[in-house]
C-alpha cells in the first residue's frame, strides 16, 4: 500500500465502471461494484483520494466525506482508518508495516488456536459456528465458496472464548469490502476460484481485526444475558413512544413486544434486514458517526420502524410479527437506505439530549 496518491491516480468514470484496477491497487481499494448506484463524480472521488492520499489522513475530514457514502474503490482503506481505535494508522509511512504485523499476529494466533484440531475447542460453540457459517448470506455464490467458508469462522475471536449467534453476520460486510480489493466487478457475482490462499488469509486477518474493534465498542451486546441489547431495546421503545405514541400503544394492544422483532435488529445490526450492498452503504455512515454501531444504530432502528407506521397500525399481532421479522426491503436501493439514515440523524438531533418532560409525542 503506498503512502500517498497523486491526481494522476484519478480514474475517469468510464475507467472505474470498467473495473480498471491500477489506481484501486495503489489505494488498496476496490473497483466499482454493480450496486445500481451511479459511480461518484470525479469531484467527489477527488476529495476522497486527496484525503486518503495525504501523508497524515485527517480523520475528521474523512468522516465528513464518508457520512454520505464512500466510493467503492476507496472503501477498504477508509473503513480500516475509520474503525474505532483505527486498524490502519493515519500516517501513511507506517501502514505497510502495520498491515504486515497485524496479519502475522492473526496468522500466529489462528495457528496456535486450531493446531490441535476442532477436538481441542469448545464443542458446543464450535458446533454452533459450524451451523451458522453455511447459513450466512446463503444466496451469495461467494460465501458458498468452500475455501471462504472454511476461513470465515476464524474471523471471530469469540470462536474460542465465546460465541453468540449474529456475530457471523457482522463479519460479512468487512469480508466483502476487503475482498473487493482483489476482485473485478461485483464481488457477490464474481468467481472466487482464482483467489490465492495468501489473499484469503489477508482478507481474513483484516476482517478479524476490524470485527474485533467493532465488538469492543458493543461488547455488552454479546456477554452473558446480552445486557447491552436489553438496554438498547428499552431505549428504542422509549424513543418510538416519544415520537409516535399511537404506534407504541397499538403494538402493546396487540401483545407485541419490541424484543420479538427488534432484538435481531440490534443483535445483527440490521444485516439480515437489508441486502449486503445496502448494509455496506449503511456502515459507511456508522463508521462516520460517533458511536455509530451503538447510539446511532438505535435511531436508525427507530426510523426504520416508523417508516412503516401507517401500515403497522392496520395490522393485528400475526401480521405485525410476520411483517417486522421479514420487512419488504428486497428491492431497496441506496436511496432508501440514505433516507432512513437521514431520518435517523434528524431524530438524533431532536431527541438525543432532550429532557423527556419537554418531549411530548409528535403525533
């Protein structure tokens, strides 16, 4: 990975759409994915390249740019820089050495952990992981690829110390983003047979460390009894009640508890509710937001629920539970995700620090 970029590295829109790899390799970034969204303008891409190509990356500026989405070719580096605590250092001169060191640390850890075979691991935890991994993004050819399925359980540091269902989902956006550096076109549609084991190992290590940093920020969600999720469920219900008391009363009258649908929203960060491409777009904003995966996520969940308020008010318990456990988002585009994110931001501005006695329901 180079320490800087020049304006000569800027691709034209056509080059980016055609999957040209020269500038993306210099950036350790991915070529454009087939997401249905137009490739960012050169002006916007230029801003990212200038920030990422500086000797010392200005994280505040990178966050401002990233809130509205990160160009595909810049996303791997941007995510590694924006992770809480930083997986990559801001100083370009230290990045290559850091990557080599962290990847070796992971390789050594994995070798020690699994050197004695599966019999030396916690059998119950390993059994659950073995069940969950094949079910992760089952519609994706990429994640059905045997070498990748074998690698993916190692991503979670919890596979030995403890594992909670849902962690397997959280690694997939990282894996897809970092793998996209080595594939042309849409990674979900690419044939991964040509990937070398060294590439898979590097992607695995990068995904592991970034997942670890994510879990560090929401670790109470995955400890015994998952107290972090319980607290967030209370916050979500309280927030929705303050915004739309009528909806909350209706859910209660039908005997529907927030835990019955929102537990998974919080546990899996809505990964199962959206396509992988839309989840990745949403995580651009989460990485740009302070406490994006914890505090801001609750506002996203609230905005997501309130989006369906008029429809939900007409449903009984059975229809409610079926709808909320499988919301109709299969045809959603980035614009739909961005609308929810914008609404979540407005809710945060209105309610995050507002005293409860001043906040009567708005409708």
